[in-house]
């Protein structure tokens, strides 16, 4: 498949890139600094500004799927920057007429009890709140969409470097925890779950989650 990956040099995006290349896909990595990308025969790097939806649409045209690992963590005003960027990406995907849009979501919008989301608990770390709230609003925007064929994958509460095991569970809108009450997934298994969804869609126009 021909995939466009936004944020391919980031914490999660770099693992998605490695997984997609290992599966033999042709990747256009859309990033701020293409020079940070590895050299690979099936990888093309393009510098882009996600808030410039007109230019971005031209860069996305012709792909089978757009994967967004855009986060905005490096910005001072993470929430506003994330939402502005996300809206720019959505506009560009529509204009480019790309058939599918797959998004890296956040764990913050997952429920820990009926009607109670993780981001609204006192224990939720302040440093991640801007992105979590932005990702929650992005999910709500997607749920109101009438034309996009979208899927969002939210990670466990803790997504950390580890191993590619393939031994994980999938859920929908509730935070998944293990027998010890921990909610964790490796970056490698998250990437595997997302690329599985890209190749064989099972969660069209919905959000799902992955954890051990």
C-alpha cells in the first residue's frame, strides 16, 4: 500500500514508520525535518506544515491511507496547536480524497468508569493534559464527521519502548488493564496493532484501544 505518515520521526511515529517499512509498504513521511529520517528504498521524506491544509492536500493526494501521529508536544500551547494542526490535516485529507484516515489517539479519553474519563481524574499528569484534551476533542470532531472513513487507536495509559510480542488485547472506549491493574503497551505492539488495522480494517468510523 501507499501510505502517508504524518509525524514519522516522533515518539510513536518512528515506530509506526519502522513497522510499516518492515511490512513492505511505500511510505511518504510528512515531517518538519526530513533530514532526521532513515535512508530506505521505500521511504520518501517531505517537509510540511500541517496547518497549511492547501499545500498538505497536494502532498497527501494519491495515497491509499493517511496515518497521523501528529502530537504537538514540542509546542508551548500544546492544546491549541494540536487542534489547529488536526483540523488542518482533516481538511487536507478530504481535499486530497484519500480513502482512509487512521489517527494515533490518546489514552485520556478512555473511560475508567461509566462517564468518567482518565484525563478528568486528579492523578492524570499535567504535562500530558494538553495533548489528551486535544485528542479527546479531535475524537469528538471525527464522530461528527459524515464523509471521512476514519479510525482512531488510543494506547494504554503507559506506552513505552519494549518488544514486539503480538500478545495484546483490543478494546473500544474503556481503559484496558492487566491482572495487576496496570495499563501498558509497548510502542512496538501499538505500531503492530495500528498497521494491522491499516491492512485489515475492523474499526471503521470508530475508536479502539490496545493494551496488555
